[in-house]
């Protein structure tokens, strides 16, 4: 099968949170990102960045319109197939990292491979490569996630997101807990690993000063037709 040229295509996407019946959180006529691109999504707090990333990851489902990820219409997959699709093709780094605190570092990473049906024998060497690239010492493998510093947790979260060599890496405000020096290093590492693995990177932040580091930028406030004014009929 030929790989589609676009990693993500949105067509007439509208999303409304249940209960929030007055407005669409998102209303985007058309938008796409090519495979392998590195995209920065800027938008003020509340502009819908997390909503959009959760839709692309198939965690939320569009109210109207269509989302194609790697040529697959997400709404046509059953919830179980959608979870499998995400585990296999999409890596996610959240603002709070969402590591499982009582599990060891390596078990956090292994769990992601398990959900993607990957053979566990491949996980340790791949984790070792990622940890080396992320400048994390191997001695951390056995430590509980809760014992790590914020900077270490963040790097483990990247290792977990990349362990299955996903086609798409989604990062939602991943640098907000970091100081300037760690933020710069983090973004450089993310870009380097994305280039190496030919991963499409979708990085969202309210901080517009990060934009110049990325090949492409969009402003969600401009892309999103909604606003507080567009009411759902
Ligand atoms: P951002 O990530 O850019 O800060 P969000 O996607 O979190 O923006 O939020 C977009 C809009 O959707 C906001 O108005 C927010 O209040 C609303 N919203 C976000 N999550 C929920 C939810 N679980 N239930 C209802 N409304 C939500
Ligand atoms: Mg958000």
C-alpha cells in the first residue's frame, strides 16, 4: 500500500463538548499536514489546542465532518480498533506526562509497546537507544516513575511516545513545566528524533516564542471559524 502523502486531513470538522450545546469548541473547514512535517500549533489558552490534538489522536470523535489520519477515517473504526490504531501509529506526550507513577521507567515504556502488540524482546534495545538519545542513564530503567525529576519524567514520556516508532507524534504543551534551558534542549531533542524516525510532529503551545524553531506554524485562533459566537443550530 502506498503511504498517503498527508498525515492528517480535516474536512468540515466541528466538535462540540456534550453539555456545552451553545458553541462548537472547534469549527475548521479544511486543514491538513503532510507526512514528515514539523508543525507548531499556537493558540491562546482555551482556543481548542488540546481538543484538536485529542481529535487527531482519536481520543475524541468529531461531532460533524471527517478526520483522516494516515488515510484512515477515524470515525469508521470501532473504539477498540481506534485504540489499537493510536497505539500503533500515534505517540502522545501530554503536558502532565501521564506516566504511571508506581510502575518502573522501563515498564511505563513497555506498556506502550504491549498496547501496540509489539514483541517485548525488541523493546529493551529500542528503549536503550532512545534513552541514550535523550541523555537518560540506563540506571533509571528500574526506578519508579514517581522518583524522577520533572525533566527526567518528560524525557521518559518522549521515550514512551516514540517506542513504537509512530508515524505521528503529538505533543500538547509539553514544555510548560520546564525552565528555558530544559525547554530548548527538549525541543531540539524532539525535532532530532522526529527527523531520525521520519515522524510527523504536531506540537501545540500557547507560547508563540517557540514557533520559529518549527518548519511550519499555524495559529488555531485564525484557523478555527467558531468562536464564542457561532451557535449550534
Ligand atoms: P486549549 O488546549 O487551547 O487551552 P481546550 O481544547 O482545552 O483549549 O479547550 C477549548 C474549549 O473547550 C474551551 O472553551 C474549554 O473550556 C472547552 N473544554 C475543554 N475541555 C472540555 C470538557 N471536557 N468539557 C467541556 N468543555 C471543555
Ligand atoms: Mg490545552
